C-alpha cells in the first residue's frame, strides 16, 4: 500500500483554511475592482521560450520544466545526455514550463491580444505560480499571487495608485505594513557612482539579498564577484542613507540616478495630500532582483511579524518588446497571498465569522419529522441562507455534537409537536436560548 504524501513545498487546504484564503482573495479583488482593474486568467504552463531570460540567471534556475509528451528521450541531444549537461539537455526534452509569475504571461497576453485591448489596459489576476525554490517558512514551491498591472502608459500617477491599493487592501485585512519604495534608476546611479555601471546586475542581485545575508554578506558576495574595494566602500556608504536628498550630491554626475530621484519625488508628490493608513518609506536598499524592472519598485513588509515581503512590484519599460511589441511601458504590484495568510494567522486577525458557513442545522426525532425537516431546510436554502439537515434522525446528542464540531451557531429541532403547528424549536448554540417559531420567522431572524 502506497503511503500518501505531498510534494515538498506544497500544501493542502481544508475547509477552514480554504475559507480564510477566499477571504484574502475576495478582499484584495474588491480593492482591485474599485480601482478599475479587470479580471484576467492565463494557463498554468507557458512555453519555456516565453519564461526564460525574463527573471535573471537565478530566476531561470527556479523554473519548473515540463517533460515533452511521450518518449521525451527520443529527441534528446545525445552529446548533452552523455555529458550530463542539463542546460543543453533541457531544450531538447522540455518545451514548456510552469509559470514563475503572472507578469510575463500578462505581457505575452497583451502582445497576442493587442488589437482587442484599449490602452492603458488595467488587469488583475489571482492565480497560482510555481518556483523550484528551497521550501522554508513563508516560502513555498506552489503559491498564489494576486497581481494588478496597468500597461500602455508612462504616467507615474499609476505608481501612486498602486501604493493606494496596497494601503487600502492591507488596512481592510487589518495588517499594519510598511510600503517601501525605490527606483531602479537610483540603483543604477549607485553603480555609476561606484564606477561599476557595467556590473549593475551583479550589484542588484547582491543587494536584493541584504535582508537574508546582512551588509557583510552583501560585501562578501560583491567581492567574490570581483567588485573592487573602492566600489564596495561607496556602495556601503550609499546603502546607509535614509533620504533621497542625501543622494543628490553623489548623483551629481549620474543623469540616470537623478532621473530616478525625480520620479520618486513625483510619485510621493501624488500621495502627499492623500490620507494613507500605512507607512510609505523610501528604502535605498530595495533592489527587487527581477531583471525586467526599470523604474519605481515596491515591497511591502508586515509590522510585528518575522516574515519576508508580503507584496512587491515595479515599473517595466519594455517587457512586451521581447514578444514583438516594443515601447509599451507598464507597472504592477503583487500580493503574496500565502504569506499574507501566515501573517493573519500569526496575528489572529481572521474574522471569527469565517468559520460559520452553515447558519443553521435542522435535526429530527424520527423518519416522519425528518421528512418535515427536509421541507423546512429547503425553504431556508431558497431564501439564500446556508443550511444543513442532519442525515440520520434520532440520537439528539450525536446531532448536537455535530453542530458544535462544525461551529454551526443555530440548531432547529423538528419534533411531532413542531410538525403539527408548522414550527421548529430554535436554539442559539452560543447563548443557549431556545424558542419555537415558524420557518418564515427563522428566515427573518437569520437574515437580520
């Protein structure tokens, strides 16, 4: 007999967990719709050619590849197979992969449907993604993302709008957060100031690990990548700065760096007279390792909980260009639903009512009253109220235990006397109060 198990980095979600996840998705979806975003869904798998080269070298290593159908080794590269060269072998045995994020598939969709879309095009997408990462707390191999993107406009108003979406959604979820903001042009300005503009990618990949490996770890990794000591000192000095104004003198010779600061000023200017419920903070150490970001970048951290980022995103100038539609700028954010779940669970912020899906359980003494109770539960359901009838009449203790274990707040007992008068005996499980009433009165009470 085979022992059941799950692939590492994946999880089952029982009824209680599924309801809590639906609460997260519904809350975020409501905010997306409020800001004018439209729903979109794309396939779980994409062509590998669509996915590779969009997330940097490290991101490409985390792609889940799907073996070709049938005898996939028949067309395998013999030399690569003999040499155990997995990089060369993959292209001959796998043409598809599970999506790594929702942004690249969105860009592919936009290009394929350009003639049917009106730009700027605003879409939201709530679907799972897969990454061949090492599972740990808050990091899974299968997880949901809740994305909002707008494409076809350079306006920095949208950056400010996305900050508002983060602010409102997390306020509704009752998670206090810090919304961090930086700009990839600012990071390029740091590279120019350090004299390593040609090593920009190496620098951002290392800085992106700052929270995990600390300043010394970043310095060590950059040194291992061949960055000279003088550049390391400059980078270390800049990463300690807390205000955009401190960077202006350092960027005096960096046109790109100054442009990044100007963009940040404009975004923060839009938000200046709006009432935000959470903190918005400039963070020069924010790097966002994905290589397609070109402008403002965002990251969200929950307060009072040890957890990685629970949201992130940024501006990309030409993600559609690789698919044959150059010059189309976009900006987007993502909510990490699985980490948000863990944060809400740790903070105990899920609403108590989420566990009360069934509002009333009907119970009966015998077959005759069981049939009567079936008629009653049908009327309650017709009124749009979730209701259940215990399948076996008789032992009341067993039926009451079932109601308690399922957290059903109200029970309605159908006995001979109730059936004769067209009523049910209704008991509030929390207060213990009991009274007889008609089914119509019960419906009014449950609907109040």
